[in-house]
């Protein structure tokens, strides 16, 4: 464990590598976001992917906490990033190029395991955004030095993620330009805004065009033999191995992965987040064949990881039914929005989610690689041609 100090007039930062070191006022400061609270950090520290370690930054003005940041150190290796072993020679060559760019240690300001800006927060009444961002960047550079000194490892890349197109952070052009940090567009965050008159799922269904109402009915009919129920803490523990297998069935088909969740991940989240973390199981003939998870984050319902048995996915339309069940939970429990995150944009838009454009900022520590970084990242993250659906009546 360590604490570090750096003074900048009356503004300074302290870094911590364990949630138990955080100042007592931390949780009250970030009460709006469960992803920035110590219970969530404790869950991650006990069940984080083995290539991710946590660092926390407190920004102080005099003795008062005025800002915070989460900085993850991520160790990337080819076997973690790419898991499909049936690629063509061309694809394999491209993977090798990407691995040379990314292989090694990176520092991420934010949470690599969840879509959205859950990495920084500051009190704008107490500190200017410019001063806050500059202080966080100083903390990143200090952590970079400490990794070299303590572990004899070089940081390959620095990343700040994820920011909506209208985030005020984009105003800090001078800082990013001065430090040669690139702004890069990434896949959108798919978000369903819950309409005020949806007091029940029936209201949602009534708002759908006939085509999408029929699709909803078909999906429900195909899953008529599926029993769905919430798993409690001990059930999650007992089914940890199977839940992990079902999760990997889905995650292994992603084009690029930067981590693998450990087997105890869902149990740890439930153990620390209590009712703010939900696991719902799908059973067929008393066998668990699928599940999805939710994180209750204030007025926002955040969808988390899911998994299913591929053998039962298509004929029971498991994935589509999960999306509908997430809508249902959001409506029945008075959430303002359902955050579906990125990937599978077309099917998520078919249940009413809208794409919200997002950006990350990134810098490679090798100046040649950094010059090429923006272009290589575009190859890694190609623009997907997909047709947005419009399921609701005007």
C-alpha cells in the first residue's frame, strides 16, 4: 500500500491502491454513482480480472476532497485480447500487429469492465475542470513512474474513457493537444429512456408498432417453457462455475476482449452491493441455461454481464427475452433509463434503446506508435454498418 502527494498551489492529490485507505468522506462525495463507491471497489478488489489492478486518486483543495478518479492498471496479452483460434492468416497477422501496439501495461482513467463514464468526478463549485483534469493527469504520470520503479514495467498507453459527445471534458483541448492525447470515437452506449406514462410493461408494449409488438409476442412464446427467477447470494455462490461458463460462452465470441472475469465475480458483487446487484437465472427443465445481471445505480438501471447456453439461445430467443426483461424491470421499479451499454446495437435498438455517441482519449508512450495510434485504433474499432430500429409509434 502507498500514498503519494503532489502539491499544485492549494490543490494536491493523494493516490491509494486499496479501498480501505480511502478518506472517510469518499462515499458521501460520490453518493450519485455506485461505481465510484467503496462497496463496489471492495467487490472488484476481491474478484477483479487477474490482469487489472485498482488505483484511486483523491484531489484535495486545502484539506477538502474536491475530486476523485479511478485509474486501472491493465496488463494486456494476446491470449486475453483475442480468443478465437480459427482465424485466417490475414486476421492472425492483424492480431499480431495489434498485440505489438497494446501488449504490456496500460493505465486507464475509468472502468474498463463497464461502459460509461464511471472514472472521474469533481465538485465544480470548488475546483475548475481545467485544474482537476491537469491534477488527474499528474497523478497518471506519477503512477506511470511508480510502475517502472516498483515493477520494472513500462506503461505502453494511457487512456481516459468513456465520455458522451456533450461532456464538458471535451473543452480541455489545450491539455490534450499539449500532451499529444488523441480523441477517438468508439461504439455508442445504447440507452433506453423510460417514458413517464410507462407505469407497467403493458404501456411499453402498447407504444410499439405492430411489427415490434408481434416480435415481442413471438419471443415470449418461444420462451414459454423457461422459468425465470432471481438468484440469492448462496445460489450465486453454488452456481459460480456454471455462471462463469455461461458468461464465457458469450464473451469468447467478442472480437476483442481485454479481460476475463474470475469465477467468483458475480458472488463478490452480490456480497458487497447487496440489493443494488441482481442476478436473474433462466431455467429449462430445472437446468440453468442462461442469466443476466443488473446494477441499480440511482435512477439508472445498468445492465451488466450475461451468459447463456448457445444450444438453447436461438430456439428460446434467450437474448431478446433478456432485453425485454430488463425493460420490464426498469419500468416496474421506476427507473428513468435502462443503460444497455455497447455492442449488439441493432437488436438493442429494436427494443427501444437509442445510440449515444461516446469518445475516449488515448496516448501511446512511444511517439511513433502514438502518431499511428488513432489510425490503428480505427482498424481495431471499425465503424459498424447497422440500421437503427424505431420500434415506437410517433
